C-alpha cells in the first residue's frame, strides 16, 4: 500500500547490476561488500527467548497478536503501525498492506536511494535468505534463475508507481500475544536499498505485507505455528484502530463471510453487484479486492460512472452544489455551510452496498454508509471518496480501500479461504470476543 493509492503488487526478479550484494565469501565480511554487517557474535540462537511451544499457543484464548494502528483517510491519507525488529529491537513505522505480501524496510545496505523516513535506516544482519528458499521463490516469476544462489533479490512495484528493490534477510520480530506471552520469531523481510516513491508516499520506514503469499507476515507467523493464518483490522472513522493476527478476537458466527475465489492472488470476497439505497443499479460482475493499502475506494470506469450518477441524482433538490474550486478530490460539493464531520451530512446521502453471490442461496452484503464513502475537505466541502479506478490504472479491478472498511472488523481468513466483516467499534482494542456491536 502506498498512501491513497491501491497497493496491490507486481513482483519480479531483478538481477540488478550484479551489485556486489552476492559477496562470494560466505562470511560476507569482505570490505568490498556494500553490506554493512553486524558482528555475528551478537546473534542469539533462534528460540532462545522465553516462548512457549507453538502447539501450546494455538489452542489457547489469547493467542492473537494485536497492534494499534495510527492514521486516517483524510487529511493524513495513510495508516501506520509500529513494529520492533532486529537485535536489539528497534521501532519502525510500517504501512499495513493487505494488498501486497512482502514486508520491507528502508535499509542501509548501504542505501542507493531511500526516501526520508521517521527512523534511522534498518541495519541488515548477515542472515540472508537463499535464492531457493520457498519464500524467495514466492516473490519471483515461475521460471526464475538463481544467479546468486546465496541471496534473494526482490523487486516489488505498487499500483501507485512506487517500488522497492533489495534483498531478503531474516531478522527477529518482537511481538506479544494478547495472553502476554512474548514471541521473537525470525522472519524474512526485505532490506530495501533502492526505493522509488509512488504518486503519494507516506513518511514511513517501510511496508508491512499482509497478503496471501508465502512471504507475508501472516503466512510466516502461521507457518511457524505461532498464530492461525488469519489477519484482520478494525479502523475507526475517528482515526486509528488496530490490526490483529489470529482468530480469537471475534465470534465467527457473528461475522458475515464470503469465500475467496481460489484463483485470486489478492484478497477478494468475489464478484459483486452494486446496490444504491438498497436497490440494484444494474452494475454487476464487479471483481472486488479489499486492500488496506488503499486509502480510497476505486471502481472501474463504468461502475464509477454509474455510482457517481446515482449520488449526483440523489443530491438534486438538496442544498449542495459542485465545488469546482476544491482540488481535494475529483468530486466535491459545497453545502449551506462548511462542515466538519461526515456525520453532519450523512442524512443527505444514501448508503450503497456490494452484494456478493456466495453460493446459490445466500446473498452476502457489504454495506457502505455515507461516512464510509465521503470525506470532509479542509475547505468544509463534502467530497466523494470513491474514485475512478480505470483512471488510476487499475483496469477492471474494484478496490475497497480503508475509507469503506471503517467501523467494521474485516477478517482475512487464509485457513478457510474466507473474507469476513461485521460492524464494530474500532476505537478501543478489544479484550475479548464480547466487543462486537
Ligand atoms: C505513525 O504512527 C505514529 C504513532 O505510532 C505517529 O506518531 C506518526 O505520525 C505516524 N506516521 C504517519 C505518517 O502517519
Ligand atoms: C474513468 O477513467 C477513464 C480512463 O482515464 C476515462 O476514460 C473515463 O471516462 C473515466 N470515467 C468517468 C466516469 O469519469
């Protein structure tokens, strides 16, 4: 995810400059290496921290990891959370992205091109992921060649034009289960030494990849048996919220579930039809992705056109006129007075919804009330937070971004290949399953 833009990712192998990243000496201590490696003696063997065995963890209440999220859709246009990585652990602000897999940090390898970041660059250790590692393979095209077998080069590109290029390392992540047990798994992450900022790049240290692929933090935590392969988030329309790994924060019977199409590389609740004010609009067969890396929601051209038409038609006779002088978003309206909060205007707008055909009998609905598709600009105008995805280069994908996932718990269940949601109050981190409204 890259602030304000859809963040699903294209990954491919780069054999970049043959840069001396593949220092041929196995110690990686050659002075010609661009790597500024830490002394190996600093390493503690993995598992030396006081942690319970994984089989014990999974069957217990409290076996989730919950992390507070900071940010909002507008004016910040980004979300971030703090992870402690390395030995000793250092804090980094990361963009939680369910639209991409790889977690990476701006990295002193040394850095060829890094953007300004809130913390000092990550100092990589010498624990390289090898080229044949399945995690490396998952980030490469099917027929990739290992020109430097001892390392894994990666490049990720985001839909907003941003990218990161680097090499995979393993390092210790300091995480705490809700039961209080401290975990220190060694996980693969990208040491990104060459970044291109996208059209809107937040002031952050890197990206937290939460997608369906093997390299995502979700997959890695679950393959080590630490939590179940489930990730979710709850972001509040008041700003902030939380992210969680594991499945014991919610009661699955109170969640609306939709199956993920097997063939989708990204999190998708499937194909939907568009409803406006509870009625079918005639827009059907929309392939939907949920992407926490996107601040706004994007509909492909035809769906966008129809949706904008319905919103505008519904505003006729109401005290709003288009604010052509407001550059915040493509469509803004001026009301009788400047507004402060979407709650002030929600009575003038209708909800819309995505109706998923899940099985022959059930219709699964994702409701989007006005507060989840409108923002109030700094000028006090109301703006449409649903944008033309075709214009943003997203082709026929329809991307439900943070704005439309506010005040819901959204669950990406990779164990059962289901996506779930339920209305929730996201202002406070839940202590138990009893929090759902
Ligand atoms: C990231 O979160 C921290 C609080 O944990 C906050 O101080 C910082 O401003 C946030 N950065 C961005 C770009 O939102
Ligand atoms: C959406 O963007 C596409 C590509 O730029 C453009 O052709 C189309 O007219 C736009 N649709 C609307 C309704 O603005």
